[in-house]
C-alpha cells in the first residue's frame, strides 16, 4: 500500500488507497479492479491466460521473491506511473 489516494479518472470518485499488486510475473495497480468492474475494461488476453493457467490463484512467494519484487518496485519512477494513468502528480 502506498498511502496515495486513487480517484476514478472518469467520474472523480474516490476509489481508495493505491496498492501495487503482483503475482511474481505480472504487476498491476489496485484500481484496475475498479475499472474492470465499473467500466468493463478488458484485460490483456495473455494475462487472462496466465491467471487461468494458475487456476486464478496467486503463487506463494518466497522471501527472496518478495525482496526482488520490492527492489524492482523501488526502482520504478512513481511520477511516470501516475502520468501514464492520467492522474495529476
């Protein structure tokens, strides 16, 4: 959880706090579920195939996996992420 507020880009509705999700291979923001549920935004077929192959269950991640993921997320420029989603910095 980042503590940053997330607002619906279309309605301005408050969605919640920004969370970063991963299954060790894919990475997505917590507001994705909001857009899928409210606006029926389609997901990438490769992602759907990946999740289906795992029976819609995320894998258990080792401590080493979690450290690697944390290091990767830490290296991301959050301003680029916010800009890509059309949110003000």
